[in-house]
C-alpha cells in the first residue's frame, strides 16, 4: 500500500456497563518466530539515528526470556478486549458485503514454504546487549526515530528476496518493546532502509499520534495482532487478530490512527473496524490449532489493519504450525462474521486502554 493522506475520523461514543470489556487474564506472551506475507502496507516514516553494527544477540526463536510482567501490551489494552457481547455495528452488513460475504477466510500464516517463500509475518526476538543500527525512512515525518536493535540476521516477511511488504518485526524482550518496519531493506554496512517504522513500549497503552501510520496501514502494532503457534497449541489466544480487506474507506476509527484509501464510499469499512466470528458458528469439530484461532475470533475478534485480500488473517510463520489443521479455517466465509461497535470499549481517544 502506498502512503495516503490520513483523514481522522475518531469515534467516541458513551460507554455502557452491559458490553464486554478488557481481558483480566493478562496480555499475550512472548512472540514466536515468523516470516511471511500480509497484503499491503502503509507509508510513513522517520530518519533513524546512527548506531553500531548488530551483535549476535538475536534469535529466530522465543528462547530469549522476557522480564516478569513483560507482555504484549497490558491486560487492559484494546487488543485484549473481549468483544463477544458487544452490539453489532449498524453498518455490519454493508461492511461484510464490501469485503465479501461469500469470500472464504484465509490463514495467511503457517509452517514451511508456499511457492518457495515463507508465509506469515516474521518476528525476530532479541535480548539485552543487541547493538542498535541506523534506519532511514522514505516517509520520515510519521515514523519513530532510531536507532533500532535490528540484527543482521533479522527475518524479513516473505524472505530476503521478497518484493511485497517486507515487514521486519523485532521483539526486544529485555526492553519490553517492539520495533516494526515496513518495506525493510538491509544495507551492506548493517544499517537499514525502510518505508516506515514504529516503536511500541509493550508495557504501555500509548497510541501513535493522530493521523500517523506505523509499519501497518492503520497505524497499529503488527506484533499485537499475530496469533502464534505456542498460543494455539496451548489452546488459548487472548487477543484480537490482524486482518485485511480489499477496499477500505478514507477514514479510521479507534484504536486505528491512519487511513489508507481515497474512497468516501459509506459501504466500505474504515481502518480499525472490529469484527468477530458469530457465536452461532460451530467450531467444535475444528482441529485444535484452528479451533484456538476461531475461538479467539469469537471472543476477541479481528481488527482491520490493512488493504489486501478479503478475510486474510495474519499470524506468525513458524514450523510449529500445522498447516493441515489451519486449513479448516478456510471453511469460514464472510457471512460468518459481523462487525461490532468497538467504540464502546474506549476510555479516551488517545489511549489504547479500554474499559474493564
């Protein structure tokens, strides 16, 4: 996705005591490795400052222990909000139809290679001592300045020769931060050039500035919306899932911060729109990993984060995924989903904290 002028359409409705709220079980755990694809991307960024050459402190696996209390955002963050009892949004039918009521869901993640390339979004885990490097950006006015702790062996979405979104996600478990890049390319000296970049303190509920993109079109964290194989194997994913739609409106709603369209068609969903798998959909016969993902879609829903193929749900690339199990999710279609009124969760427009 190319950079688009952001049209801020923040929604702030009154909260009610009868709707679902944030999870009280704590945030998600450490990210597992990944590599792969999404669908399209935002476009903003900032000039990173110079840093040192990377050390060998990176890992492609979640072997670097996170400090106690370091989760992927706090338990009261909107990504962890239970949306199973939220009212259906008044524009739900129109939005579902615009994405594709008959279009099949697609888990855009898994194990191994598809057409010779890994799929999913890669997460590189680093710990204390990882040297930082300079990152320069195509869109320096909306990205977070560096330096970034990106190692030479950081994994790129789709692989080193990919021509797609080329996301690089670094989970720094020592600092409890996520460093996220779009269209990332490594220079010969170990520095990086990217389209845009964002840094998230995973202990806080901060949102990006109004109108700012991130490494994702909606201006949200990518790491927060990725289901991981360890979660699915344990049988519980406690956060919403990132997904894409072919066409979106030139608008965004909380918690998104950025629009990525020139269309004012009211039938199109805005960035940040929240959907859930309908409670009536029977997932009892799904194999374990697919059932865990489907249950998360029922309880925590999915957040529209980018333009791309219909109902493409992001996740990590990890050989611990079972592709045959995940394929059960392809039996779901757009008619199995509904949009919900996520504004009822909002405490304040400039924070990702949601009401209990």
